[in-house]
């Protein structure tokens, strides 16, 4: 039957349209609307939804709170992304070494934090950060050592980055490790015959071959960093150093569900989505052009 492939695709297309394309279209529609209030805003017809044009986008792009939250997320990402990918690469190389013992258990133990929901992980680490209930603060106090307050000031970035690092390293490690396991054994045998050590093999053979996996994990990490929401939102009740608009998505949440301005929130969401798309596309384009130049040389 000629129509059989389309019949198999129909459920996927329907789900894509209902739960992805339609919400995006509705968000675009809302971003171009606003509520017009007449008089005191009382009575029927006092509040009407009217066409707003690009005014919501102009307000979003000129919002100082959104710019500040974006800068905070960039600082957060500068800590998270290099640390997480570097640690994931080191762990993957260690698990791929010839003398590794309990490899299956180690992979499961490293990956397991990724299966913990972000809210639960943030709550767990949040209570470990609190001086009054943290066992780490208790041990440091008993030892006569100063205990840093990770929920205040600059250390707050480290506290948030640690939660992401703890939860995301395992996933990236599995991606890199899977790529390492696909390298033909003959390449390792040739390197061993040439007298290459394990460190030289890792630096000159393994890492260059798994470079596409590193690019993929870096790409996903950037997107996850720009969309950080659950960790600062969960830690917000535990500290006054976290504002309600600490990250761009927290700003969207405040506009939509606290200020009840879904039109401004929709416009801000579209702006965040476009910036994420541009950054991701630019990164992939840059990596692709460099790899093409390397192949031609």
C-alpha cells in the first residue's frame, strides 16, 4: 500500500502538531496581543484583548531585569559547561582504560544522579548547604574550620553549578563513553605497537576521534544552561540572595503567573527561544566550518 508509510507517520505528526507546533504558534499569537483597560477596569468590557504589534518584544528587549538575568546565566554557564564536560571526558577515559575494575557498577553510579529529578536534587543539595542542618557545616565546625555560606553572594554560583554538575555529568559521560567504545580495537593495537602510552593514546587518538560527541554534549549543555529554572526556583525559599527573576525563565514565570501578564511572558519566551536558536546555530556553523577546513588540509 502506498499510503502505509504516511499512516505510520500520522501518530508522530499528530503528536508533534498538538504538543509542539500548536503551543509555539499560540505563544507567537499571544506575544502580539495585549490587554487594554478602559476606565477603572471594572465591569464587563472594561478589559479587552487587542493587537499589540511588536510592543511586547520592544518591552522585553529593553527590560533591565531580563538583561541582568541573562548575564547571571552566562556567568553560571561559564562555570557549569567547562567543568561538566571536562569531568565527563575524564571519567569516560578512565572507564575506557584497560585496567578499569567494576566498570559496570562505576558507570551506573556516575549516571544515577541524572535519573534524580532536578527539583529533588536541588532540595537535597539545598539542605546540605544550609548551615543549621548541613552535616558538612557541623563537621567543619567541630574541626574548628570556617564554613562558607554557599547560599550567599558569589558562592551561590558555585552552589547552583554543583547541582547541575552532579546531575549532568553522568549523561555526558555516557555519551562520550559510548563513542569511545565504538573506536576499532585495531587503532589501539597499532598505537601500542608504536610505543604509545595510555596518556598519549587518550590525548592523540581517543579525544580527537570522540570530538563530535564532545561537540554534541557541549551543544546540549548550552541549551540546558540557558533554560535553567528548577534549581534556582527550588533554592529561592532558602536564601534571600536569589531574586524571583534570577534566570530568564524565572522572569517568564513571574510575568505569566505572578503578574498575570501572559502576553509579555509569551514575548519574552519567544526572545529566549530565538537567542537560543541563534547561539546554537552559530556554534554548530562554526564547528562545521572548522571541521571542513581541517578535512581539506
